[in-house]
C-alpha cells in the first residue's frame, strides 16, 4: 500500500457527482479538482433561494471560497448580490446565530467576513455592510467584555464572552477586526491598532503561560488545546498586516515547536497525556478526542511555518512526515481511529459515523502529507477562511486523475512520497508550480512554473524577488526628501491588482483590488529636486520607491488622495540584495 | 442584404482562434532534435557527440527521454557546451545511460492562450503573469466599408497578438508562432472572399522586468451581398 493508492481508494469512496449541499465537501472538492464554478453557483443559488439567515451564511461561505479559489463569473456575482441584500443585519454586522429568540453576530460562526469586501467591490448594500461601523461595533463588544467576544448584538447591546478562550473568542475576535481593517486600511486603521495593541497584547498577558505555549483559557483552564492548529494562521495574518512585524512574535514560534515538534509524536498536541494519538487531540490533559479538521489545520499551519523554523524543528517536522512510519500511515492507522479501512472513509472524530465530508478533509490532509520539505518548502498564503478552516487558495490543486499537483513553493528541494519510492525535485525560484507525475507517482515527468506568488497576500515571510536587506538604505533614501520642497508621501495605500474569472462579454479577466498600507516614497514630477540621486529621473508623472514587491497595474494612493498607477517596476539591487523597488507612476485623472 | 454571419465576424473569428493549434508539431521555426545518449551522462547531464550545434544553442529547450529509466520524463536544459557535446538539465530521477533515446523540443505542450475582444482596462501583462497565460489574441472592432450596391462590404478586422517571455521560449518566438497560426486560421475562415492579412504594427514594450511583445494584423476580405 502506498500513499497514492490510499488517496485513490478514498477518492473512489466519495460520490463526487453530487455535492449534497455540503459546502465543506465543495471547499475541499475544489482543491481535489472535483468541483468548479457551476457547482459553486448552484450551491449559492440553492442557499439564497432558501433565504434563511443560516442559508445566507452558507451562501456567503461558498461565494467567498469560490473567489479564493479563483472561481468567479457573472452568475456568481448575481448570487453574491443576493446574499448581500438578503442577509439580516444587526446594525452593521450580519446575524449568523440565534439563541433564545435573539439574533447575534457570532465570532466563530460567521464565515462571512469576506462579504464586506464584496459589498465594497460591487458597491452593493454598502450602507449595511459598512466595515467602518462594523469594526467599531465589534470593538465595543470587546471593550465591554474586557477580552474577545463569542457573540454580540449591537442593537440590543447584548454581549457574550463565553469562556474567554485563546482562540475561539480572542483570536477569532481579533481576526474579525483584522478582516475589517483589510477591507479599508485607510479608514479602518484603528481596527488593526486595537487588534494588535489590545487583543494580541491581552493574549500574551493572559493566555501565554510564560514559558512555551498559549493556554486554552489562560489560568482558568491551562494546557494545550486543539485550536493551536489554527491560532498561528490568524496571528501570522496579523503580523503580515502589520508590516511583517509583531511584538511577542517569538511566543508564537515557541508555541508551535512545543505543541507539535519538540517531542515528535509525543508532543502535547499529538497526545492525550502520555497516550499517542498520531493526530490532533482535543485537549492534552483533559479531553481524549481526535480531531480530523484540526489535523488538517495542523499540517497546513506546519507547512506554512516550516521556512521560519530552526533546523532542529524542521528535522522534527520532516521526521513526522517521513519517519520509519510516516504521518499518513499513522493517520489511517487504528490508533488515530479516524479512518475506516473497509469503506476507505474518514470521520470527524474518533467515534461516530464516517462521512464524505470528512473524507474530503482527510484526502486534503493526505495530499499535504505527501510533501516533505527539505531546503525548499510550501509558501502558503495565510488565510483563516472561517472557524477551524485554514484555507488553501488556488495555488493548490491535487488532480489525481491527471496525476497533476499544483503547489506554491519556497525555492529549494522538496521530497514527494506519494509512490512506492520517493522523488525529490529542486525548485530554482519561488513561485507556483505544476508537477506531472508518472503513473506510479515515483517520477516527476514534468515541472512547470505557472506563476509568481502574489505579494499582496499574507505569508509567514514577505514575498520578494530578492533577498531583502535591512531597511537602512531605504530609510537613507527617504531621509533625503525630508525638508525639501514637495515632501513625498510615505504612508501609502496600495491597491494590489488581482484578476478574477473571465468577463462574460470580452473574455478578459475581471479586475479587482486588495488594499494594504505600505511604506513608499512618491516623488511627483513637479517636485523633482536634488534629493533624487543621479540616475533617477521622473519619466512619467511620478517616481515611486518602496521595499514592498509591487506589480505593474497596482494603484498607489498617497496622503493627499492622489491615485497613481504603477507602469513599471525595477528592483534596485546590488548583487542579489534588494534595496528597494523603483516604480514609474502615472497619475490617474480622477482622485478617489 | 448580406449574410447574417457578417454581423458576427468577431464571434466566428473568436471561435476559430479558440481552436488554434500552437503545439510544436506546427512549429515552423524550430525543428528540435533527437538523439541517443553516449556514455558519461548523469541525472543532470547528457552527453551526445551528435550534438554539434553552437555553444548554448539548446539553452532553454526541453529534453525528454523516450527509453531507459527516465522514459517519459522531461526536463529543462540549462546549459549546452558544444566543445564537449554536453547538455546540463534539471535533474532526472535516474542517471542517463548509454543508448537512452531522447528528443529536444522547445515547447512540448499546447501553448496556454486566450482569445478576447478589445483590450482590458488594466495592465495587460498581469494576464500573463497572474493567469498563467502564454499568449493572447485580441480581436478589435471590425471596420466595414460599403462596396457598390448589391456587391457587399469590405471588412477589416484588427487582430493583435500579445506575448511575454516564458521559460523555454521567448516572447518573440511565441509571437512568430502565433502569427503563422493566425494566417492559417484566416485562410481557413469560411465566410466571404479570400482573406489576406496585413501587418500594421510590431512592438516590444519594455516594462522594467517584463517585455510585452505585440503584433497587430488586419484581416481584410469582402463580404458579399446575398
């Protein structure tokens, strides 16, 4: 038995021809190349037609996941508009939970945070989906409770803090604020400030045990709890939004190592007491329950963080994946008890029924367990899609039928262990690659780099084309402009262009933008002066300098509200070391 | 009155271009090579005394083995030293053995391309970089000129081909291939009179780290009145 034969068996065990209105099956089925635009549209329409608040939540989930997978089209846009209009709003947050006849916005039942971005992009029902009001309403709930919320209703002023857990309430509330910040970084800047300076600080003062991990409920209930698989994804997003800098970041890396790696399979998140589980266990000290979703989340997170780990931790991780008994063999083994050897199906926890939904979860876990990072690794965008779903965007594909795998790569060698013998390939540069395997999955027939990594997405390490220096050169350049006439903008909003699906009329791709704040010097033509070094010349309307990897087509908005389109990007380097990117900018005619 | 298809020239042409064949088998510029490995190769090198081409000639091509332990595998050639008849390529799973047969080609699969109307309202090169497209055909708005009553119309359709440099093939080479295919497609287009194409522009636009290649042809033909 090989990993690929195990995957083949489980794929065959699932009836893919019907999605069963199961949006998790669709979500992971898209990664497995089983579903596409038509399935997402059909499911969104089905949910919108039902028109209950829970169905609108489901519709929002499927629409957002479609966009994340690069699946987009006019029919889906129609459904997104229906969801935006149909959803019941409690002032500016959606009702996604109800108890005792009262509606709430629930921190970990939402899965709809992307709808704020849709409303803005489509200019649909923006008065209700106002991210500026929404973050203030969410912040107020946190202020009143003194920590993150489980749910709140801003209309009635009702707030519930549940048990003040590190992930469920605090990280999820932080994540909601972070998402709202990203919808409008200029006007919602305080949402990031509150998430970082209050909620993240609180997590480190109350939930950090002072040594090596975040406790489940702080001192009220200590120990390692399974949401440690997802917690680092959110905090990594926070750090990226904060310019790849975050106080107490070292706590998170210590937590990951202590929780999953330092003790190998005896590490506390793989165990109940001293009993090995070989998958994520609910609570190390007090609850013996194996978690399928948590296990997938753990392997997404570990792959994402691999490039930041020290050598010993990297070795510990690869030993889990590729030891004498491999992670995938343990996952389908009797001890983990998540897999049924007869039906070839997985289940949610180590008791109860096996299901197609959780087989889809298990299949994606097996896909990731076949990839063993070496000097190279996976360059995974950090995005918690909803509660306990750390999502894989369209950089990922496992197409068993055509023996094709698509992955985002940090350059270096990576080992693949799907077949009876392993195969290692050395990737020469960062990027998204497609690999075609032979029939036995023991050779890689063909490798094709199919794209660059999108620098506007969040990662554990900022994407750049060159090794980055410290920013002294950039600061030196900035300082030259201080005190000169026409002092340049420094804090600039970047609208990173990304392309959705083909337009139904022209067949060109529909454009959209992601906003973020970056440091950039913009030197308009009228302010050209001696502060520009020899060799720099404003050839269009302005010249831009930044250390953030921008692309042509991106827009920059300076402090005065002027909008500039990036026409060219040229790295200023010495050898392979980046100083900054130099951009030719064209001013767009209408501000705002 | 003219035939209905006149009003759908863009649609018809798009459908034809969507079937463009841009694989190496219609490649009129590159013949590639085939050979048999001599002794001394490894998993990252192939030696063949038959390789007498100029230094670095095969850089950027792909080598695919048809026999031996690497049969079916294809790798990018990174260097060629004609003095010692040696090719360096990305690593194969196994060492190349004496007698293993191979072919060298420029592109071994269908070029990834799209056919669209007009130009997008954003930086065009992002289509290539973000959407993994190798080539784009852009069909412009036809210009129609009336002929004497009862004869029909003279129709001119601008078609632009856009490319960038890709691993293994330059944007210029891709553009040449697409031009050849465009001529073939225009000749196969079934409606109206004999079609000819006129090249009206040929550009290379340097965008810093990317060069955007384009060429615009005008397909010209008569549409007859019915």
